[in-house]
C-alpha cells in the first residue's frame, strides 16, 4: 500500500517543516509547531509497534489479573473473573486491542490499592504487578523526547 502510514506521516511532517514553519513568526505558535512535528516524527517511527505492544500488554495484564483476583473481594473479583472470561480481540484490530487494554488496566488499577495493603498471600501477586508495570514502561512504543513547548532550548 502506497503511501504507507509512515510515508503519510513523514509527508505531513515535511510539509509542516518546509512550508508552514517558515510562515510562523510568533514564539508560542513556533513552539507548538515544533511539538507537533516531533509528535509526528515519533508516530512515524513507532505506530507499527502499538498493536503488538497492546497484544503483549493484554496477555501479561490478563496473567497478572488471574493471580490478583484471589487477593480482592467485593465486586472486583467477579468483574475480574468476567473480564478474564471474555475472548481476546483479533491481534490485527487495533481499536479492539486498545479497548481490551483499557478494560484490563482499569481492573488492575482498582486492584493495586488492595494488594498494597498487604493481605495474606498477596505479596507475590503485588510483586508481579510491579514487575509488569516496569516491563510495560520499558516496552511502551510511543516515547516523545522533544522538549515541551515554552522550554528553553
């Protein structure tokens, strides 16, 4: 497929740099434009890794939630059980992967304070959650290293 998504993003970035940027004269609009250009560059180089990342994160979060559900009670445990019983989305359906990721991460976020309070048998699941979150940070494919607008260069 031509142009590819990366090529389209590169083309938009190039237009902003070569055509729009020379016409931007205010400091704040120029800062905003630099941020947008940096974001497009990041997307251009990283967008293809998002779906594989979400599939990995969903699988790992599901694994962690299986262990966590024994340490939570009330309405959370049955909601985790119900979510774990749902079929995994098509690995090529990025929107479905993202929706599943949001669902699983919301459940995990609800469980973390309960795990942190240190109930019996919850040390291992809590350690697994912390390990997974560290791994997730390291693998996250969308990382912007451009300065924030308004910062001195």
